C-alpha cells in the first residue's frame, strides 16, 4: 500500500495538469449542453427510441403488440407495413439526436478541425415543435384506435373477453389489470367502450412518447432561462433584435402555413369522427322512434367510416332499426335478435338464430364470431354445475357417475372449436374437461396447442401444468416432474401456485 501511495505521489506533477484539463473540458461541454438544452433533447430521443421497441398494446394471456406491429392508418387507403408507430418513433428519435448534435460546439473537441460551421443553438420554438411531434405520435395512436381502426378494437375486445374467461378458470390469481371488466360485458361499440378498452390494454410505448414531449418542454424552459440570463448580461442583444425583426416580416407567412395545415388536418382526420357522429345520431334517432332517420344516419356513417362495417356492434344497431321498420330479411336483424336473446338469457334461442344465419352465410366472419359468443356463454353456464378440479389426485378418485356434469360443457367446447379452431379459451377449457374425465391423451392435444396460439408465458405455464397432470395420469411421473419444472420456470410472477404445490410433492 505504501508503495502505491509513493508511486501516486511521484506521478502527481504529471497527473494533476491532465485532470485539470479534463475538468475544464467537461465543464465546457456540460455547461454548453445545459445552456443549449441538448441534454434534455438527447434524453427525449432516447425515450422515443425505447418507444419504438416497447409494447404499445399488451393483452395478458394472449400477446403483446410492439410499435413495429401496428401500421399507421388514417382511414384513407391501404396500410403500409413499413409505416408503423415503431418506425415513426425511431425516426423521430434520429431527428432529435441529430438536432442535439448540431447544437453542440464541436470546434472545442479533437475533431473540431474537421468542423467549420458554428453551433446552431436550440430555441424555444424548436423544443416546442419537437415536443409536439413526440406527443403527436401518441395522440395519433389514440385517434386511430378510437376512431379509425375499429376492426382492430373489435378484435381486441373479443380477445380480452377470451383472456378474462381463461383467467377465471386458471385456479389461481394473476396480477389485476387497470380496470375491472366482466368477460361478456367487454364491448367496442361506443367511444366510451373503446376508450376503456384502450386504457386497459395500452402499453408503455405511448407513455414514452408523452415522456419525450415533457422532456422537450423542460428543455424549452432551460433554454428560455439561459437566453434570459444572457440577455441580462448584455449578450446577443443585437442578434435577438434582428431575430425579432426578421420574424416580424415572416409572421404572416407563418399564420398562412398554420391555417393551411389545420385545414388539411381537418380534412384528413375529420372523416372518421364525422362517421362516428352520424352513428351516434342514428342511435339517438332509434331512441326517439325515428327509425328511418336512424337507418339513413347509419348508411351515412358507413360511407364516411368504412371500418364500421367490420364491427358487430354497428350491425346490431342497424339491425335494430331494420327490425323496428319490419324488414326482417337482413343479416343484421338476425344479429340483433341473437344479441337480444343472449341478453335475456335465452341462449337456446340465440343459438337457433345463429344456426339459421350460418346456413345463409357460412363464411361470414361476423356471423361466426356471434355464434362463438353464444357458445362461450352456454359453455360458461354449463360449468356452473360442474366445477373443474385443480388437484389431479382428486380428479382421478372421482367415480364415473361424477363425470356426467362435464359431458354437456364438453359438447359446447367442441362446438366452439369447430367455429374457431384457433380459440385458446376453447382449447384450454376442453383440455381441462378432458382431464377431469380422465381422457389424458386427448387433453394433451389441446394443451400442446396453447404455445402455438399464445405468446404469453402465464398461459403457457398453465398449459404445461395440466400437460404434466396428463402425463401423471398416464403413469409417466418422470415426464410429469419435468413438465412441472418447465411450468414453474415460465411462471415469472410466481402466480402458478397449482404447479408449485404439485411439484412440492416430488421434493
């Protein structure tokens, strides 16, 4: 130790001048960055880069969608996969970083001999424009899902319902979501329903864009404070005066450009909201008894916002108007009647109505989804009198007479899979029913299909748990132990108590 201290003391005359120069360089760079606001602009660029890679929609037990998987859609033409929110956020991050680099004085660095131009200081209007562009990405995402991309919202509502149904039959609790929703009350018909669903499923991507805008706002505050301090010391007074005079000549052109941009934005972005206004007017006309007026409003809404034609709620509203006008020969009327039967609890009549629709429209996606909804409600009603066991030993000890309550739910699970072969809820429930009925080989097929249908680790962990129970039921305890360990490995949140309690018996 003494030798080390002696060596440091001997080299002190050579080390101290280098440390002093390094400190001066860091102070110059740090002070310039704080004065110009480049630090906050760079941090905003980092937030946007993270937003481009982060999930923008997160549906538990099903999957997550990153910004790269969400194409930009304003309702005026076909979508281009390369133009998505991920590339938009990362392109904005590149602009932010480039502008921050231009604001630094590179002449004070070792590469300054290659740089001849002076730095371009960041002004308040630059921060405001960049901050608004960052927040605008999140606002455009919200606008698209609430007003334009109604087909995606209808699909998200269906998948959220499926996830809630699976969650109810896991046998253990998962972390709660933002809002408390019931499976068969999840809708995307109205603006309020879509807003609630967006709050439920929104990821961190839009929040990072808003965070980037806030960082730009703070950078504008720092820059404004630095400019005021420089003005008080008498710096750049003439330049500021010339800047004001120059802007006085350009101000009319700025207002003309802003007005033209606002008009274009109103035309481009106002089409879908106008269609939603006509849809709302149609609902109000039904409430007041003006059924023909309501039908006309629905037709105008569909002409303005073509995405409404892909949502089941719009067709049920239109079917209500047609039914009240005594025009039953329409698909939408049957969709409306099936919904009314389900609301009244007459699931047999709803299934009958859906069957008639399937005969007329065998490949219609809306008809198939409506009949699948009836099958799900009937399956859930049947499970009220047939509690699914979570303990494999208890299931094996059940007599054959105790398995009869599972027969009817199993029939409906088969019906649901015939309608939607890729429904993870149907596979999971049918597998659970087959395990309860000791049909382990058939149940394995359903549980092995879950990783193909969902990227979520919680659902995969649940599938591996009951796949292990199937192996144990067949007498293969070595495979059962391996599958339980795999299920526990995927249980990152330590929620799967079923697998942990079953695996503890082997320790």
